[in-house]
C-alpha cells in the first residue's frame, strides 16, 4: 500500500497522470451526495446519472495569455455582434474531441493568425459545476498577425498591446489573468523556485467530473507529514464527483464533512497540483487534484469515513510542505461564483 500511494503522490507532484484502477475510484458519487441530502430532508435536484458532454452538459473554455519579450500582451478585437469592436484575450469554447492544448492553439490561430506552443496552465476557473475555464500561457512559433483586412467571424484583428488602458475591453476579468502571467514570466526569468514549474494538462480520459484531494497534515508528536487515504477497494487519495448543480466550494465542503464530520477543523484549499483530461473514447470528464492543508495537528482532527492518515517519507513530506508554504507553488484555482 505505501509504495503505490507514494508512487502516485510523486506522479501528482511531478505533474504526471495517474494510472491503474485506483485513479477511477470515486468515494462520494452524485448518488451518494443525493442520499446525504435526502437524509437531511432536502430533495436533490441533480440527476445521479449525469455525464459531462462537451457542448451539451458541460462547458470548457480556453483562454491564452501570450507575452512578447517587451512584455506586450497579444490581444484580439471581437467580431461577435454582442461585443463587436471590443478587445479581449484569444479565448473560446473547446470543441468536441479536443484536448485543452489543442483548443488553445486553435483559438489563438483563428483569432490572431499566430501559431503557438502552450507552455503552462496559469489558472483554472470555475462557475457553477459545469463551466470551467483553463487559462494557458504560450509562445509564438510562427504565423502572421491578423490585420483588419483579414477580419472574419473569429475576430476583426489582433495586435501586441503594452497599455491595456488604451483599449475598450470586452470585460475586465482578463486584467487579473494578464497580471498573473506577467508575474509568472518574471518568476521564470529570475528562476524563482517558489512558483510552480511549467505544467500542461495531463492526457488521461475520465467519464465524470472528479475532484481528487491531497489532504496534508503534520503530526505534533513526530513533526512528520501525513496525507489522508481512503479505503474503497484499495488505498487511494480521496475522490468525489463534482456536483453539476452546485458551486465548487459547496461540493468540497460536503465532501470534507463526509470525511471528517460536521465540525471540520480549519483548512484551506491551496491550489491545483494536477489537471487531467483526454477526450479519447468520447470521455468528456476531467479530474482536478487539489492540495488541501490542515492547520490543526493530526491529533486534533477526527476521521469518520473509511480513511486513515498515512505518514509519507521525509522526502515526499518536505516536497508537500514546500507546496503548502509558497502561495504560487500550485496552479491557481479561482471560483468565479
């Protein structure tokens, strides 16, 4: 058990997809979430047989922040009637059968005329349970910047912009994304190791929208790092199904209560360690692995589910603590609403 668990945890920390049957195990399915609601006298509203289908029951958006050597950002001018003439980052909906990276490259090419290579996920944003936006960064490999003479239904033109205040923006939500990209770019240049390394989404197909937790705690008596493991057919990191009718925070809260009881001690989602998605075999699901550190020592956190605290090796424990200590060591996860 320890060898498999630590091997999987090492993969997560290195941005690699999990393999084996334990990656598919779900500890808190939609059906079980509905049962929990019914036990409280609340009528569930979500179909327990829900499956994510791109363009039908789930919406995946990609957006790309590309900076040049001067720090200018690549922007495109909207052609859509609802926001024609406004400026925005290259962005759009993922299409059926696309990976996150493929969708990002396509949107940038269609809207700016430039061919890019994606370099890292910068942020994942969530609204409700069925809308996710993957914010990427990238670098230009070729192509020609779209001019007004090449305007089409995708965009009117594209240009490199140094001062965003000169533009009429479609929405100001991108200002935070651009600032984040500039901070990340600077950190990479000065080799600031407190930031996460370049990391792309992993290719692994899932049928459902899943949330995997790496719950980290220190034991006061030994000062050693422990992680929570679930025992459903085999030892594994706890996983729940994201509820399409609830916010991310609501799903996480209910899962933590399922694991620790109503009086869950103080904890705070730190950020994402891994994003897994692969549309092969018509599977439109995704798995997000979230780092959740506890402030309280292990001795003060009771477990009510079929779980145990597992003491990790000192090497792995030190790596986990590094991720916990530094704010930008994980991929930012932002809940829009």
